[in-house]
C-alpha cells in the first residue's frame, strides 16, 4: 500500500510539472507573439496552452487537497 501511495504522489508531481511547463511555454508564446505583429497565431496558441496548463494544475491540486481532507476526516472518526 505504501508503494502505491508513493507512485500516486510521483504521478501527480509529474502531471503538475507538465502543467507548469505548459503555463511557462504558453506565456513565452504569448509574449513573443504579441511583440511581433505578424505572429498573432503563436500568441493564440500560447494563450490556449496557458489556459489549459493552468486549468490542469488547478484541477490536480484541488483533487489532491480534497483527497487529503477526506483521509484526515476518516482518520479523526
């Protein structure tokens, strides 16, 4: 059971890091696309990546915190 928990935590950390990478890459694309007038498509792709990466990180963290609260409530009972 302990090994399964370690793998779950590592998987979540990996997914969060991918989400943060999408946020960083999207931000870079937005900056590069907006500073150059002819690359507005890059800015749009960057904005989509920024939003999807932020939503993924938020969803993973929200689920992780929710599971932690449920475990604490069941341990207290």
